C-alpha cells in the first residue's frame, strides 16, 4: 500500500480501537503542538525495510527563526543518532533560500553535519510541509516535500539504543 491508498481505505469497524491504541502508544500523532514524542520502531532501520516516518506539519512562522523546527532521534540528551534542523533564510539567515541540516551527537559531541539548501521553497507563502525519514542498515534518508533529499550515515550502536523521535520548535504537527 502507498500512503495515498491508506488514506482512502474505508474503516468499517465498529470501533477505532486500533487507532486509539496507536495514538495512546505514541505511534500516531494528530493535531499537536510541539514538542511531541513519537516512539521509535527499531524495525525502521533493518535492511530491506519499507517503513518510514512521515510527518505532515505546518511551520509556525512567527517564531521560526528563534525556535528552529527540529526533529531528533533520541537515545538520551547526549546521544542522538539523527538530528534534523530547519533554517529559514539559510544557515546564516542571509539567503532567500531556506535550508536544513542533518547531524548526530555522541557523548555530547556533535558529529559530521550534512547541509541541504532548499531553492524555491517559499516558507512565507506556504507553511505546510512534509518530512519523511526512512532508514536501511547503513544510513537515514530524509526527504522534505518529496523534493529535497539528503542521506546521513549512522552508528549502529546509537540507533540500537534509540527510544523516540522528538519534534520541537516552531512546528504544529497535523499528522505523524
């Protein structure tokens, strides 16, 4: 199934217990202001996996520069296998093009950073966006609006201990 197919499947069950339990379990989030925690499914990073994390959200533009939209895969506060950060106006806030970065942190030290410019992304005109995070046994693939993509190699021992994704900053989640 594709995500579009899943959206159109009619639910004829008498109750939506599967949806309630998934939301209560932190696997599905709807209409939430950040920070939001989403449980990390370890099978996301197994080889030949087709799963992904999809976040449909809206930038809250009033404070987007001071509260940078961020998605972190957390082990603990000092260990992050993946960190995505959005920069309105680029990395130095002096560009017409926005950007995002990917990096990780181990024992409190930031590791190699990947930076992606987002030419043509008009945040002022359209604050809605989607972010997908997928993974294989070597690297994360992060796509924004199905247009901008970056890959980031990870350390297996960090991912093996990951617990949750934390979405924070100037974001309102429509669905994850």
